[in-house]
């Protein structure tokens, strides 16, 4: 937040795909939390400042904080840009206890609004850091018991727990683990362990054999991020191939680099379900943080060696295929890519076409932002005559639609209808009566004030009388399909005596 130009006491939220992915302490005190939608966050905290999600910028801004913490605790792991964790047993003894260590670390990162907290397990330690507290050993379950289940950052599970009357972590932890597994599955059991104060790290993690390390020598030395990232991408794929051959998956990755001046740079990243893309992304963030011009503690020369070391690995559970086929991992990867595009361009930049029913081509499909509910936001009545169906219509509009334009559907639907003119053989404007009868056959057409073109074929009209019960929404129109002498096919509409081009056929 400070790197974005906001003071530490300013309520700030970082948005990605229309959801909060990070927020300042002031925003958190105002009720903002990760996972909230933009409108929910703004409603909870008036005056909230919103910034776009920038993982590369976050990594660069967080690198000096990591360097400051590393001075006290060498074996440090980066959970994500903005959060890092470390085992405190050794450093606490050296500095005179957990309270003294937390005070020193907080003082070192206070200039950026950082805080330190200590508890049993990384999940509880992050909550303790937000509160600036040191939780004595064994008291973590009591500390967690008063927190809302929303802090688990599992929106669907939290919503279900609220509807069941379970609002706090303490109430959730009091449930039998076997019942939680039967009702909520493995993800619910993992959340139950967190609520109980148990470490979220898998107990089966182990130190992998040394031959899994992958190394790349950079000649000439890499002084730009792009050069180093190109080598890192190849190492990430090589490491994932080696782990897959042994049935393993990495859960903690150590990124090492050496420079021309003999400097050694080391960072550790905690991973979940790491893919080559996820590995390369973490390495790119770290290299960007090291080689950034804004990093005062960066290397003094170009990188000559890059090494990826899997410090902890787990048995690979394999790919989960969908019930009807298909790779769910690929679907998840595509979903993450779409969310990334939304984070860059806004939620309306990526949309999904949802069938809604209707007569005109623009009414039959509604574009819904990716990640939102696929149900249409506004309902369109399927029938105007009670003889044809019921009120309201079915969701997907599969019932009869009187006046609907027959297939095939047009290739291009114009966002704004284009003005047109249609005349008969005597150059008189063609009209449609209240009974749906044309005044004459269309002979020529002019689109948007352009030249006149002869009509070689036509079909229609298809008259509709929509929403006759609503004076404000009532519309009467008739649609025609026409093919011009130059081979172009249009879907025309006449309403109030005015012609327009609604769509064009390919």
C-alpha cells in the first residue's frame, strides 16, 4: 500500500477480478477482508481507496521488507507478496524471546506499515500479525476461537457455515473431524484443522534428494529481468518433469542466484499445487524484486547462475478428470488466465455468453462477466399471448417465441442499430401495418446514408408486440431478412416507421 503512494493509516484495497485480494490494516478495521466484491468493500468502508492488482509491483515493493526480516530470521519463506513466514525457535532464543523478536521485526518494517505476529502455525501467525500480537505456545486455539469463519478465505464454505449457524472458528473447530470430512469433504477438513490451530503445512513433507536441483548458467550475465526469466521458465518445466517422473509435487521452493561479484541470493516460496506456470511465476516475481532499480539491497552485478531447489515435496495426487471427461487442471488454468485478464482490463473485459431466450438476436444471448453467476441479470418474458406458454418464462428460453426470427442466426449483432432506408419499386417507403402486412415488396435499401442497393431476396415480416401490459416498455416492431445484389444479407427492423439494421449475416 505504501509503495502505491498511500500512507500506512489509509484504508486501501487491492482489486483483482472485481474482488479484494489484499487490504491495509485500516481497511481491515473498517470491515474489508479478502474475497469481498468491490461494492461490498466500498459499502463496508466509506472512503476506501482501490488499486489494481500488480503481482510484479508487489514483489518488487515487498523485497526490501523481506530483506529487513531476513536480518533477524535467515530461513524465511514467502507465502505471497506481502506475507512471509519463518520458524521462530532459533531466532527467539537469540533475541530473548518471542516478544522481543516480534518487537524488533515490527520496528524494522514499521516504515511501510508492516507488523509481526507469532503463533502456532502460519495461518494463526498471519492473523496474529494483523493484530500485532504474540500468542504463547498452546494458546492458539483460544486465540482463533473468536474469529469469523470468513478468515478461512473459502467463501462457499463460509456461506454454508453461516447458514448452519456456525459463525466462529471456535464453533467450527468444536465439530468432530469425522463429521466435517463426511459433510464438507477434504477441503472442509483442511479448514477444520486451521480452525483448530493446527499447522496447515502437510505433515508428509520431506526433504527431497539433491539430484532434483536444476541449475542454469547465464552467459553473458543477466542484468535484465527478461533475460533471467527466460532461463527460469525452462528450469521450472525441467523441475516439474523431474518431480512428475517420481510422483512428487513441490510444496516449498528455494530460488538461488549468484552474481559476477560472488554474491549469493536466496529466497524460499511456499506453493500449493505448483505447475510449471506457477513455478515460473514465483521465480519471475523474485527476480523482478532482486533486479528492480527500486531495490536498494539488490545485486551489484548481473546474475551468472540460477538454481531452483525443491526443499519440501509431497506425493503427487495426480490429475482430477471431470465426470464427463476433460482435465480439471487445464480448466483451472484457463480460469486463472481469464481472471488475470479481468484484473488487467476490468471485469467486463471477459464475458460468458448465457442463453436467455428472446425474439431478436441481441435478446437471445446475454454477456455475463466471467466469475459471476451465469443466470441472466434481467428476465425477459418469453410470450406475449397466454396461449403459448406461462408467465414468467423458462430461464433458457426454450419455449415458443411468437415472432422470433428463424434460423440461421446472424454472424454479427450490432451493439447500436444502424439507420437504414427501404423503398419499393416506386421509390416509396415500405411500411408494415398493425396486422403485420407489408405495404409492398422491398426493392432497394440504403444503409447508414450510403448508396442504394437492389434487394435480390427477402423474407418476412415477423411482427412482434412486446410487453403490451407495460406502457413504458411496450414495443411494436417487425423484422425482415433481406439479401442485396452485392451478396450481403441483413436483418432489418422497422419500428415507429423507422428502419434499422439489427444484425448482418456472414
